[in-house]
């Protein structure tokens, strides 16, 4: 019997929510009569606005004993954490599905599942699609429906390269002085300024990059999550680290360069073929949340990054409009 009420649990963060979008589209296309509710942290709910495959957005700050009065037939936990498993369990669904033990980020989460799904996929998008398939969803759909918001903050009037230097932890970040040097190289070699985007909490870090850059080569851009979507759509190209803004750019089809160090781009890299991934040879894959920039990130020199961006810009020229 097909489910009529499905609870999707992917509470955070930006990139991981984006990685779950095709799986949820697959669920909705496979069970078109089902109502899909997505439990998500309030900060990220804006990413799901106007999503044609999500019928209801349920903002959840933390696991709670009641998730409304909906009698869910199925809950699918795409996060694999104790808090996400608890969120699904507290909804009292008839069935709660999650990843098999080896794929869980916190093994305790598996205690709350009534069924577990194995997968040999590498990328998180494909892992999520396999989880949806284990729920009986057969209409595999690769879509990333993101809402269309206006750009926010200061922006050049003409084309620019966009970067968002903040990442979930310090080890994944690129040195601030490298961004400053890159801004000068970009202006000299492409004529494009570097727009340094951030949310309000990261303003000081982004402003320091702009201050270090040669005059007129970098612009500080402070936005909300919604504003970032608009700014990304306006960008000519994007430079990213392993963080949400990179994945926004990739699924919007923007050309760019992704810098990876302690995380595996085969699993967490930009989805699609518009990005060049740079990673130092023999960079260890540790996923350690260190409080300092990983040495492998420091080995990615601005000159090399600029050259990779130039190649991407050349491969994705702006097409002149037809008269």
C-alpha cells in the first residue's frame, strides 16, 4: 500500500538540504497522491519555499514530543543523526526508514528505525536517492528546485566572480590572504572583481579579505540565505570550498572552481559537471573538525586557482542575445 503521508527529516545544513532535493522529488513523483512534509530547522526553511515536491514545511528547532496531529505512514531520515532520528520517531509514523548502520553519522540513530537501507553509492545525492528507492520510490528524479529571490547587498554593476569563504569548520577553509591575492590576479587577468559573500555572523572575516585585496579588486557582500541565492544567480562564476554556497552554485549550473582538502569530493563535491575540483595530491581524507586550516588547503595556491577559473570562464562564455 502506497503511503499517503510522508515525513522527510533533513534538518540542516544548506548543502545537505540541497543534496536531499532530488530524493524528495523522487518520492513525490513516485507517490504523487502522498502529502510530503519536510522537517527542517527554521534557518534553512527558506530553501524549500515554493518547492513543487514539498506540500508542507515543518520548522523544527529540536526534537519534540509532538509534530502536529498528522498520522504519518512513513518517515524518512536523510540525516542519520540521533536528533534527526528522534524527530522522525516522535512523529509516531507507521514506519521510519534510515540508512544502514555503516552509513550512519551517529550509530545510535539506527535504533529508532523500523527499516534500514544499504547503498554502495559514493556521492551523498546518490545515497539519498538510494534511500528513497528503498521506500519504494521508483521514478528517479534529478531536480534541484531552489526558490528565486532577489540579490542582496553591495554588488558590481557588471560581471563578477563570487566566493563565500566561510565553511562549517576551519579545516575546510582557504586562507584569507589567498583570497586577497586571487582578487588581484582575477582583476589583472580577467577584468572581473571578486565578490566576497557572507552572512552577518561572518562579516569580520569577509571584510578582512576585502581589506587585504588590492584596491578595487574585491567587494564585500553581506546577505541572508535568500539573498545568497539571488547573488549566485547573478554571478559570472563561483569559487567555493566544501560548504552550502558551493552546492547552490553547482545545482544552478554556474561555472566555477571548488577547493577541497580534508573532505572527499567524490562524496561531498559539487554535483554536476560545471565545476573544476582542485585538491592537493595525497590530501588526507579525515573529516576532522579542526580549528585551523588544513595544510592540504594551504597547498592550493592562488595562481593555480586563478588559472582554473580562467579555463572555466572560457568554457562557459556569455552568449550574446539574438537580435
